[in-house]
C-alpha cells in the first residue's frame, strides 16, 4: 500500500499534486452550485475546499503552489483582457473616469478603515503590529502584489522577520465573501430589480449607433439629385452609406460607385443609424419593395461569409476593394455578435462575418478570397496567447520609481498581463497578431485560471488557518479584515448607485476590480449574460493595482517609522 500513501500524502509527488488540485476544484465547483435562497457563491467554494484540505494535511510543496497560483491568475486576467479589450476604450470614454474616481474612493476608504482598526484593535506599543495590519489589509482587498510590496518594504525598515502573510491568510476568505455579499445588501437597500438592470444594459448596448447598421428601402424623389452618381451623392450628403441594390426601369441591379441614380429609382440603402434619418430626408421616402419577386438582369444572392485568412487581419474594407473587383456589395459586418456598418475605413479582424450581396458566382469568389473556412476558427491562436503572456509578464516586472518612495513600483503578474491583453485585443492586428478566440475557448481559459488560483490560495492557507484563527490574534485579524472589506465596499457601492445611478452589474465589477478580487468577478459574471461586470473590472483594475501596491508600501514606510 506504499503507492497509495505516496499518492495521498507525498507533497513532492506529481500524481499527488494533480490528484489534490483535481479534488479541490471538482468538489469546490459542485458545492458552488448549491443555492441558499437563490444565491450561490460559485467558484469561491474552491477556496474554502482548499482550506479544508490544507488543514487536514493534504498539501504540496510551496514552490509548486506558488507557480500554479500565479499561472492560474495570469490565465484568468489575460483571457479577461482579451474578452473586454475591444469595448474597454469605448467604456473608458463613456464612464471610465467616473468608475476610476469611485475606485480611488474605495482605496482611500480601505486605508482609512485600516488605520482606524489599528487604533481600536491592535497593540500600538509594538510597531510590528502595524506591519501585521498591512498584511491584514492586503488580504482584506485580496491583493497579493500589495502583500509582496509590503514585505519588500519591511526588509528596508528592518522588520523582515514579521510574518504578515498570516494576517493576509486570516483576512482573505472573508474578503472574498464580503465583496460578493455586501453589494447584495446594497441591492436590497436600494430595491434593485435584476430584470430592470438587465433591460438597462440591453438598452445601453443599443445606444451607440455610430457603427450599428440600418437598412432602408428608399424611393429617390429629390429632383435636384437626379442624374447624380452614387459617389457624388455620398459627397453631397457628407454621409457614408451603401446602396446594395437598385431597381431601375423594373430591373434590379447591383450599383457601383459610378452608377447614376434617377428620380423614381428604388434603392436598398444601408448606413449607420446615426446617418439613417439624414439619408432618408435628402433622398426621398420609404417604400415597400418585395425584392424576392422582382426580376433582375441576373439573380442576386445574399450570404454571410467569414474572414478566416490571417493575412486579412487588420486590413480595412477599402484596402481589399472587394466591391469594385467582384461586383458585389458588403452591407454589414458582424463581430462577436455585434453588427457593424461596413464602411470603407472599418478594420477587419479574423472571425468577422461579412454580409455580401451579389451574383452567386461573384459571392463565391469573395468567399474563396477571404477564407470562409469555419473549421479554421476552431483552432486557437496559441502563439498569440503566449506571446501576450510573455510580454505581459515582462511589462508587469518593469520597476518604475516615484519621487520620495525608496521602493520601485511594479504592476506585477496580474496587472501586466491584463494591460497587455487589453492592448493586444484592440491593436494586435497592427503587429500581425490574430487575437480571435472563440467564446467557449476564452471561457475555458478563464475558468481554469481562476480555479487553479483559488485552489492554490486555499491549500496554502489551510495548513495554519484554523490554528491562527483560534489562537493568538487570529480573531482580531479576521475582525479587522472584515471591517476593511465591508465598510469601503458598502459605501462605494451605495455612492455608485445613489449618486451616479450606476447599473448593479457594473457595480459588482467595479467593487471586484477596486478590490482586485478575481473570485468576486467570477461570481459577478455568473449573474448576467452581459459583459458589464468584466468591463467595469478591467476599467478600474490597472489604476487600482498601482494604488494598492503604493498604499501597502507607504503604510509600512510611514507606520513603521521610516518617516
């Protein structure tokens, strides 16, 4: 039975480590599906399962645990950045400054509550107790890089022997619960309806009409424009539109830029919703046309064609000259479920679906030109994934100094990959990188990453967790951590709702990002089908990560007597 003992208890055995992680994650996920009054904690149960297993002696060597924890976190934040990157910059313009102001408020409140807890609960005669408070605060905001920065600052002030990780471990589990449960309290206080919040998000997603296409069937009635070509009409109206079909003298044809339009012609016009009313007003009036029963000079078809050739990634529609070469019209582009107006300046990406109208043979030629091989989209772009992670790790490891602060700052293994993923997903085509990832593949990476991260933290904390809590100052650390978590989250969420009328799901993402709390984000993502939590999280995370690291170091340097 030696093999069984090795499998169950040998912390150096690869088989034991794999078995331990598999058990913790599987049981945690199953427990996370249990609901109490309709509420479940989801993947957060992986953390608690890991704590239980660690408490009973099932663990792994610390280097392996640290590696798996960091690698899981990188997978989570990187795949998150790829998902929200395209909408990140738009959201930042629309409400990003407001969200970041609220995130700064939450950071300041965390520090203020931590200092208050120190005077109320800690022994002020021992300066090492203040160092322990910084560890508690790092756990209360689930910020491992902040803990590492504080430990580095402790070495500078001669307190490297203080084990502030103990305070971190005591505060962490309740912090995960706090950021999940406190917004629910705000929801009850403000009487928020989830259905109404989802409807608000759906309405907000439709508000940006600058690229959303609108199709209109218009009869030309403006005599002043009679005899003008399509390209002249665009120039006169100063509006971008596409005429996909035109009925002239009883025949339907595909117009070209030089096609002449006459009064009485009936056209199928596609433009952005912003320009739709102006185009209709200038050209004429709406008309009902049964295009399927109108005979044209040659039969026309409308098909959706998928871009799957890597060499077209980052090209604009105008650069491809598809319309002039193949005598077709591209009316719409669908990207990640969103319809975009097919303007000549639209930058194409692998995975985009083009709506092409033209003769069957020409449409088939377009399909061959752009690829239209759906199986190619099933193959993930592994090279881009690891190039992004590599650059993100390097970027997160670059130290930068702030005047007056002896310890350099770093974004770390979480902030660096997140920022790089956001940039690559938005601008990767300029470097020839194909960033397309199927939604299911992205979700798999995210879930695997957060599961590995939580299991590692739980297993590491479990060994001494119960002993720390039940003896010494463990209960004090837990109480202080609970106050540092709950009070700032409640105030920030309440201000976001009452002062700015922010959507509930955006609030969930905001407090998760301001608390640098991946488990809370995973919970928030499970509450809605919209991307609002992830977008809010990514909007505030980079600045928050910097402030968390800076705050931890400043508290050690100031509180422990450097200044």
